[in-house]
C-alpha cells in the first residue's frame, strides 16, 4: 500500500476515494483508485488489458496525476463529466439569448464544471434598446444574475462553482468592470480578467488616447495609461482583475485558422473558443529525480519521455469515455481533441537537483525539462494520429504555418506533416493545489514551495482538534536522507523569499514550451511600491507571457501566510485584544483611531435612543417592510445599537424577529460590526432575487443589509465607498485589519490555513479548494 503523509490520505478519502451512497468505501486503497481509473480509460483501446497495466503503472506513486475530475469520476458510472472547465458560447445581445446562455451555464455547473464567459458582446449600460424604448442595463447587471445562479447551484449541494468573466479593454463599460469587486459581496463567484490587446499596450507605451467602442460607436476616449493605471490600482489593492494578453493568445494558437479565443477557464491556463473544454493532467517531476541532493542529482529523462507518451494517450482517451454537459461541448472536444498536459512538483524537483527557483541553473533545467515534455507530447500525438487518425479539423498547411508549430524541432514538424496529429493543442500548466497535497504534498504546478513546514489542526471524532506538522515533499526527503540537524542548502527557497522578477522569469521560461497557457500567481510583498508592482505586469508582457496574475497580501485580499502567532511582548500583554473577524473592505472608514469598542458584556440600553426608520418594498410581498435602526453615542461617535423589523406580512414574522435579535446582540457587544452588512448582502435566494432601483438584489436579506449599510453611512459610521475613487498614491494608503489578524480562514473548516496559489484558494487543513 502507498505510504503517504496523513494529509494525503485524508484528501484521498474526502475527495477522490470512490464510496457507495451510504459512505461505504469501494476503493480500499489508493492503488485501487489508480486501478479504477486505468481500467476506465483503457476501454477506449483495442487492447484494454495491455493499456490498463501501463496506465496503472504511470499513475502509481503519483508519477502522473490526472485532474481531480478524472480521479473522482473515472470508472464510477456516475453522470458526471471528467472535464474540469468549459468556456461557454458567445452571449447574444438580446434578452432571449442571454437567458438561454444562463440556462446552459447552470446545466454545465450542475455537472461540476467551472465556466468562462466573455461579457464583451453585451451592449454597454445606457445604450438604447430598440423596439422597447429603454436603455440597456449593461453587462455587469447580467453578471450579477450569473453570480446568483452560481450561488444557487452551490446551495443545491453541487461542487463549489467557479467562473471567469472577461471583458475587452475597449468596451465602454470596462471601467465599471474593473471596479466591480470593490463593492462588498459583489461577484464573489467570478474571477475577473481584462482582455488586453496589442494596440492597447502600444497606446500605453506611447501615452496615446484610447477609445471605448461598441457597435462602431465611440462612447468615450481617455488616455490609455489612465486606463492601464486603473487596472493596476485595482489589482494592487483588490487582487483583481487579472490581465490576459488576448492578441498574443490568438496569434500563437495552433488553431488560429479555425477559431477565435476571447475567454478562458476560471484559472486562466486554458484559453478556449466558444464551448471549448478543459482537459488537464500533470507529470510529477519530483518523482523522477535520481540521486536527490547529490552533486550528480538529475531528472531521469528517459522516464520523463516514457511517462509523457503514456499520459498523452490516457488524456486522449478521456475525450472518448467522458460525458459532456452539452452536445456542443462534445462536438468541440471531439473535433479538436485539445488536451492540457503539464507538470507539478517543479519547485521540488529543482530543490532535489540543487537549483534555486528563479536562478540561472533553475532556468536552464526548467527549459530542458519542458522542452523534452513538449517534444515527446507532440511525437506521441503524431503516433496516435497514425493509429487512430488526426483530429477532424486538422488542416495540414495552416496548422504547420502556426508560430508555435514553427518553433518545434524540424523532425517533429516533419512527422506532423507526414502523419498529421491527434490533438490540436497538448500542453498547459494547471493549478494543482489539492492534487499536489494528495500526491504526498509536492510543490504545486510550477509554483515555488509556499512553506516547507506548517502546522494544521485535525478535527477528531470527538470534536477536539489535534495539531500535526505538514511538511513539503522535498523537505521531508532531505531530512530523511541527510538527518534532522543538517543545514538546508541554498536551493531551499520558499515563495516569501523570492522577488517578483524571479517569478516572472520562471513563468516566461515555461511559457515557451506551453501551447495553451499557464495558471500562476506571482506573490509580491505588501510593501512593494505601486511603480514596482506595475512593472511586474509590463515585464510579463515583454517576456512573452500570455497573462499575469499577482497576489499582494493585505487586509482587503487577505494574507497568504499561515503562521503561528508570536507571543506578545511583555509590554504588550496587558493591551486589549480585538476579536478575530472578517476584515472590512476599508477598515479605516469604519472606526476612528481609539474608537474601537470591544466588550465582553453587552451595553445596557438607555431609556431613549436616536434612530431612523426605513421603508422597504420587496417586489415579492404585498406589504412594505419597516426597518428601524437605533443608535448609541460612545466616545463621541454614533454607532448602531439595535434593529427592529415590522410588516403587515406575517409570513416573515418568525425569522425577522430572530434576525433582529441576533443583529442587535452583535451590535450591543461592540467591536467590528461592519461584517454584518457584508454577510447579509452576500445572501442569495434560490428562487431568485429582485430588481430594485435599477439594481439586482439577490434576496430580501440582502435588501435589509443594504438598508443597514445606508444607515451606517448616514450616521458617519462608515464612509460611502461609492463616492471614493482609489487614491492617487495607493502605495501610501495603509489598510489594517481592526482585529490585527493576518490570517485567512477556510470557509469550510474554519482553520487559518487558506493558501492563494495559481489563482485559486486551497486549504492546507481540509483540502477545500475554490477558483473564483
């Protein structure tokens, strides 16, 4: 039986182990899981028994790691797809078409697939809608509807949804798109990325004007640098939107002659055409190193070549044995047979070979390994074409003329010219957060090691928690081979010790050998200046990357670090400690210095309190709802103290009484109470929300939350973010968490163990993951 770390066993049991409906395990061991997958994928072969054995060998010891949907779905006879993500069709600019695409998205997500959409096809806010005498509400209003749909699918018990929304840099609503997530709780089911064109980057470089256009009509002209800086300020402070260099993607696409791409899967490693599908798998480089930590340490290139060839065949077979959410997905997949073979454990493999991530030796080794992977993948696909036929849309002359194909070795090009090729595109670097934890905690994708050791709290059957140390694969192997007291060599560098340039050069080195794209997060320190931060994106564009995503920890985005809290200094031990809580969007707007109230006992109620009553008409109810909010004066500040809700509609009586009692109890205990607004506004109604005042409100509770927020603004307890643009000098704006907390807590297990990598959140405690 495979011996792996405790966390790997637990993730296998929770996410990938086949179980009966009553929870009884069908897979008794990890080897049985591999056997189940191998048998299922071998059914597409003329000699299933031969290939079942070879597939099982490739999977053994985590050498090849199919994507999680394949591991959990293959051989189960469940009505699920083995494809991770999808890009949906172009949204037509009419109401019927929009909601038909919403239905398609819901059906796709119901089967567990993440989706990507380009909202650039929808007319901007305020544009005339002919025939009905109205103005368009704009793409963002429909993105709110998609967001509510995703929340609804989640509420039905399906796998957590993930969506990517893109918008062109010349769309008239691009500025609103950039700012969309500044509003608390809005579009939380989406990752956002701006489609950046080459002409736009030229306009930025030369400080030229940039026109925002739709349907041939120019809606606005502004300096290109101003728009670029707006994107940079937003991602500096809020970690979104990312940028996708869309012209480069289309120019380098092997299928440039028969498709146009303008969206990606949720994590960005698969730019896809309408109804494109995302099929992923990773070679675990850390398992292929010979003589680790020795002077002669090296990657076994023969094993790499053999493994790649088997992996390409396995992934090609997935196309034939998987189900698809829609017929259009199946047609797209089978006409082009696109796969995304990549790597994981790259950083660990470099450490085992004594090469520092981002250094010269690491770049040389990475290019050698990735060059071999690309070569063998294309040759394997040529062999499959000889055996099973080329992909149906293969056209010899235009395919061979593509820039990416022209970069291949001459003998590979000659082989394609003679025999064709089975898979239109073959390589991609996917996020492998949970898969990497499962695979004995190797480093994830091409990311550096995040932390060599950390402590996680494990929930026991009796409800208590036990602490256990989790260590990186390379670190654990070094201790095993060299001893507990041996000094770590220089190659042991983690994400916190790397500078942004070292991240960019590694991404650029890998991108040369990837025909699709890469999911990678460039971690930058909170202290980085805005100019240096902007340079990261400009360096990524100049280096040939197809996109760029950064993560700068602060109290808006949260911190990626999970560290033990230091003991307070002697002079600090008597200082009051603030409660842990959800950081506000702009904490300095909520309370003045010295105005924080932290009470272990609720405040007594005075005889009389100032307040206000608000009337809310929910379109679904025959009677209005009256919300009364009373305040108290503390430290010369007015703050909310209690809430009452009254209505002639008795349908809501019980829960409104319970709600007001709970909110009032929170208000009376003081501390950071602004999170109440965020939580209420994030609640969605599975039956659908309502349009109020030209804005989509996802539920009655969200409407109540907005009333409380309006009241807080009116009494000066919070600032009105709608009236505040980001300050010119974002770098000088110090945002601090009221509680002083620097950790991000997992929404599933509650532990401070949420790690941000490759555009996704992964919990190192329970294995929870979310790309969105």
